[in-house]
């Protein structure tokens, strides 16, 4: 029989899908003058609670972590690249002690009529110290 160290830790996921916010983002001059709608879909993989079955909110990682990360980054001012925006949101989410990984989709909704333009990234924490 295999040792428990041979198996990856189980992970839970919390997510926010389809959050649309007006943001100052874009590298082109016409994008720097006003906000444009950006849609965020963020999924954070977290180490499970040490209190399984508990109905106490203090024992879970709240999706507020994601919403607060998005608001904090978008509130810092203009960002040229969606890649930078996604990386900054990822870093804030991964700062939580139980976060193991994050999957982020960030889309501009107003840049090309009839389509969204975006970036999708996945980042993982290297240690849980």
C-alpha cells in the first residue's frame, strides 16, 4: 500500500464567475481616457478545512477573498495589460494561507463589438509555510 505522501492533498474550490466591473485598463491611448467593462472569473483551489462538516463560516475560505482581491487591484489605478491585472489578482488570492492555486479569466467586453478579448492564467503556490 502506498504512503499518504504519495498522493496529492485534496483541494476544495471557491469561485466568483462573471463579475463585471468598470476598470481603467488598456495599453492604447483611447483606453486610458475612460473605464471599460471587464469580466472576471476566478477559481481558487484551497486546502480543505480542518473542521469538515462544520457550519461555521470561520472554518471556510470565503469567496469574499476573491471579490476583495479584484476590487483592491482594480482600485490601484490604470493597468496597461490584462495579463498584469490577472497576475495581481492571482498574487492576492494566493497570499491566503490555505490557497493552493488559482485559475483566472479576465475579459474586456467593450473593445471588439460582439466579442470579448481576454487572458486566462493558472498559478500555483509552491509552498504552504
